[in-house]
C-alpha cells in the first residue's frame, strides 16, 4: 500500500479460506490502518504470495521483487484498450499487463506459466 511513509505490505492471513467479500473487507481495514499509521508489525508478517498493483498509479509494466520469505509476487499494470486480432479480425479489447516473479527453488517455470494461464481464464470469465 502506497502511504506517505512509503510502501507497506500488509498480509491477508488465511486468504485461501476466505471469500472475496471477506478479503475485500480485510484489505479495506488494513488500508485504513496503514493510512492512519496504526498498522502493526504482525499485520505485515507471515505472507507467502504478494499482489502488487502498480497500475493504480499509472504504471504499465514492472518487474516486482519477491518479499523475503515469500514464494512469488504478481504485478498488475494499468488496464488499457488495445486493438487485438480475434478470429483474424481487429477488435478493441481491454488488456491487463501482468508479471510474475517467483522463486525457482519453490516453483518451476512451467507451473508458473500454467498459473498465469489459469489467472487469464478466470479474469476473462
């Protein structure tokens, strides 16, 4: 989270057991704590995977760096309209640049590519 004091990375603990509404509420609570300088050190420990959104500040592409002790970080750029070929015909589509940095000691490139393909399918749906 971008704050006046710099970038802070709070952790949504047990995110795999929460639904989207629960995660959204927790993120909003953590954002408020970060803005009001009430974020506790324990709010930033215990993460395994980070999502960064440099698109929120007009960034398009980036190479995010993995936080110590974590397995990967997914970077999201700014979505924009692009002309792409669909069935050999140009169409205007929203394009979301993404990048994934991961620890090769934990995950191999093929698995990372499959993860990105799954993410793409989910986002298209």
